[in-house]
């Protein structure tokens, strides 16, 4: 029985090698982006289905792609195209033609007037300053508020012209998202807020990693959000979603040497990578979710970021109250 299994595996291996050899001999190869290189026909089909002529740039003339290859779209983009190297890697070349592979064609920069007009057009299309309602738990009164920044636990809003740190769970806004996805945190280093659900549409702005956004509608590929009053689309895969029901937290401040006043900057870090995100002044209010004593960090919200801070750079409200007493 054992010898029979070995024989079957050997036959399968031979068949697999034969199929791979046939694929290589056919001169057709699919890259990791989903594009197809047909060396026999000299055509590259990009992931969108658009075809481009392949031009060899190396010494060899092999049609199997052993020499570097360039695709030329004939467009007037100063980015020439994409060069495929012998090791299978791809690099962008400079020249007179090109294909857009997450690289925008170079164009004259917008004037300030053009940029403001583009932002106004985006705001007209998507809305501006999504209205939010805050219900004061002490009185039961409701107020339409302007959001300064969002947090998973507490958010800064303007109530009757005055800034106030309120529990996010006491806020509501118009959204088509399900209850478990009305808040989100950006998880990628570079996320752009687009005017439309299209990579090539206007980049309204960059949203930084660990930023908290309000979700207005969800989709498989794109999610419609509001970030500090700017509404637009971000890729769904760049977000972690939350339910707006977080009430177990404690207030506090960033502090330096135990003091919540004075000069200096206190660094906060990304939860997943522990990389430094931003620096804040002592006395900046924070919302504390968890104290990780073994690691020396606390999980916090601070001015629209959901992140970590070192415990020795944190003063809790209860500690301050104890010192005052």
C-alpha cells in the first residue's frame, strides 16, 4: 500500500511539472496584480482588461520573459510604463508612455482657487459636516452639535459655540451602516478620502492611521465616512469597525513626569505596530480603555486617534482627585 501511494505521488508530480512546462512554453503568465503577460503575442492585459504592447528592453530576445520587458500604452503620461525584470519584479520606468498602476498621470498642480473649487464640488456631492445629535444624559435635552473629533469612547463637539468632551455613546447621526459598523478606525498607514468610490477620483485628504471616523454607509469595496467634517469614500479593507456602545472607560490627561502642565511632547503609538504616531502637549485629555500593566502601556483615545501611550505619560482623573484630596 505504501509503495502504491509513492507511485501515485510520483505520477502527480510528473503531471504537475508537465503542466507548468506547458504554461511556460505557452508564453503566458499572470502577475500578482492580476495582469496577464502574453509574450508570444507581445501583449500585456492589465487587471482592468486594457491591452498594452510589450517591448523588450534587455539584451536577450526570449519570448518567455527572461529579459526585462516594458509595456507601453502610448499615452502622454511622463511615466513610461511598467518594467518586468528577470526575477519577476515590476518597476516603474520614466519616458513618454505609461500605464496607470496605482500611479496618477503627472499634471500641472492645481492653483489654490482650483483646489478650493474641487473641494467645494466634493462637499456639494457628498455633503459637509454630517449633523450629529448629542443627548445630555444629565438633563435629557438633545442638541445638534458640530464634531471637532471623534473617539470610540468620548468625542469633542461644539455645543452652543462651546467645545465639550462628551460620551460618543450619547451621540447619533444619520447613517445607513449596521449598528456594529457605525464607527471605524483606520488600520492602514496611508488612506485617502476620495470624492467617489474610485481610486482615480479626487483625493480630498489623507486620513492617518488609527484615526476614528463616523461611518455613513458601508459597501464591499468602499465605505462612505465622515472625518472631521469631510465626507467621502475610503477602501473598506482599511477599516476596523465598532459599535457605538462603549461606556466603560476612564478620563485622564497626558502628563510629563507626573505633571499635566508644562512644555514637551508626549508620543502615542499605533496599537498593532507600536510605531510612533504623534506627539501631544501635557494636559491633553484622553479616554482610557485598558491599563496594560505588564507591557507598560494604556489603550486610549486622544484627539481623534485610538492608540497606545506609556503608563508613565498618563495621569488618570482618579489619581488627580486623590492628589487633590
